[in-house]
C-alpha cells in the first residue's frame, strides 16, 4: 500500500513557463510534507516543505500548496529554468518519527530551453 | 563541512558474498538514516540511529542486514549472503532531530550495489 503517490512519472515544460508537480497521500496522520530534488549520480537534496497546518509555503521560485481535504499537494516552479531539470520526490513525515520519511516514486521534470 | 559522504560509490559483488558500506554524516547531526532506492522508485526507509542507538528497523530489513553506528559517529551497513534482489542504491542521510515533523534529511550520493 503506497501511502504517497506521484502519478506523473515525467513532465516536460518550456523554459520560463510554470511547472506543476503533483503528489497525493492516503495517511491523514502525516504532519509535514517535503519536496526533494535529485540530479543524476547525486543523493536527493531538500527543496521546500510545508506543515499540515498551512496551505501554502513559498521560497523564491518554488511554492508548495497543500489541500488537506483532498490529501493533495503540489509544487509550483515559476519561472522554470533548464537547471531545474531533475527528479522531484514528494515525501511525508509523521510527527512521531520525523525523519522516517515516506517518499513517492518521483516525477522527472525536463525544462526545455 | 563537506556534507554526508558514502563509501564506496559503486560495489559489484557475486551472489552469496558479504558487503559493507560506510556513511559519514554531517558532524553536528545526531540522527542517521539508511534508505534503499531501486530504479523508478523513491527511497525506502531501512533503519535509523539517534546517536549510537538504533531506534527502528524496517520490516524490509531481513536478518541478513545489520547496521551499526559506534560512538554515534559514522555508520556501517552490512549485507550478508547477498542476493540479486539486494541490487539497489543504498542512501545514507543525516539530520538534526526536530521535535515536530519538519525534519529534513541531508543525503549522501549513495552506494550503488550490483549483485551478479
């Protein structure tokens, strides 16, 4: 039973446009949600997070939206840049064991110049 | 501070052999995690330490797997009698424990294991 799902394995956008990556979860007890970015031959790196008590968090070009009633979150990248091309993982944490994250299978984003 | 380092980067072994991986976390981090990632999937939790204590092991971790973190510093992950199904990327991560759920992980580059 996969508790965190990223239903789009890949996404391709034009440079300068908006990229929207989606994530759905099933466990209503998740307390924090995080996005990680992964380049080839490197480990994932933290990008942005959001608490379950908020519905939006912004950091520069990156914004994460959380819809608790729908158990859905999304990552918006505006404007998209070629250097954003990477695999993006959605992850969820329980308050009781914060670092034991449950990850989705990732979405490969390609930003075309 | 060079981040989390893992050694080796790649390991090729024959089925039935034992392998050991090492992870050096960020020095001020008190938690250390091991995850496993196979192609097309996200990282899966294996086990974690707080300082030198191993606090949790996943059901995925069979008795052929053992991890240690002596003195709360570096960690080793050993796989005995490797099987082809063990082929994966083994990721180590460290973190500073947070009281609430906003604990972000700092990952190493991983050890890619291939069992022939």
